[in-house]
C-alpha cells in the first residue's frame, strides 16, 4: 500500500500525488490526515482502492470511472457527483447533494445524509447507479430522479425523522426503496407508493447485501423489516407548465 500524508497539502497537490501513484501502478493507496481537501479521486479511471482517513471535502469521486474510495469517517457535500463507475463507501455521515447526476457505480453511506440526495440520478446505457443510505435523510430526497436506485434504511434514527419533506419531487424515473414508509404529506406530487414485486425484492436484496458487506453488518436483520417502493407517477411531471 502507498501512503500519502495530506497534512497541510493543497487539494491540487494531494490529487496530483494520488494520480502519480496510480500511474506508477499502485493498486491500493492510503490518504492520511485528510482535512477537507476537495475532488479526491475525481476523474480517476484505474481499478485502485483508496482509503481516506480524515474528512474529505466536496466532490469526492466526481466523474469517477472505476476506483473504490473508502472513507473511514464522515464526508462533505456532492460525493459521487456525475460518477460513472466504481464504488464510494463512507463509514460515517455525509452532506448534501450526494450522487448528483450519478449515472453508474455505487455510493454507500452508513450514517445520515443531508438535502437533495440522489438529485438527477440517471441510468446510462447498461449502467444503473445505486445509492444506499444507512441512516436518515433530509428534504428533497430523490429530487428530479431520472433513473437508478435509491435505498433509505433508517437503521439509526437518533430521534430524527426517517426523511424530510418533498420526497421524490419532480421524480420521473428510477426507483426508491424505503425501509418502512414515508408519511403521505412528505411525498412530492410526482411520486407514489407501490407494493414490491418478486423482481423488486431481488433487486433490493442485492443492493442491501452489497451495502451490508461493505459496512460489516447483517443483511438478514436489515431485510427483516418491510420496505415500500416509490416510483414516479408520470414520466413528464412538469410538461403542462411549459406546453402552449
């Protein structure tokens, strides 16, 4: 394993050192003393595993196309922004707009997340992005979602609501699975609840098992509780606003 000390480094220098290590053939890199450096792993396409020790800054793994980023703690905003492939695993809480425009790969967060998570997620060709949240989420979860899979587990609520308001607002593609149920007054008008089919259960089980394997928890216990599926009720929810 190649170890890089991020203490006192500007994010551009840290990312240059990371790319140099990858070009030199490193398959596992550890970044220590990370203190808010942005853009870690952005645009990297090699099959490398990067361990982040500390708190990475915004846009972790943006435009990423293959690596595995493992954060041993919390992360900030916009993780997985327009991510194409690979895996991001966060063993803590994360901020807002996670998975913005995400079109492939997996993003797993053990703890809670902020606002507008999964906004504009989309499937791309044969790619289906998956974003799993182990804790709770705030407002606009799945906003304008166009494809892919969002899973909200609510394993540790710590007195918080499972999810905030405007759930699925503007959603016109993809699927959201929730462990439990979202109160009707929190749902966007563009989304509705449906029972899970056998195919849905197979998809959900695969997502949960991959998440639990990353986090070292029991998938059987997580899947022992009922889930609700949420899907868009229209593929063109705002069409009438712009039609003459």
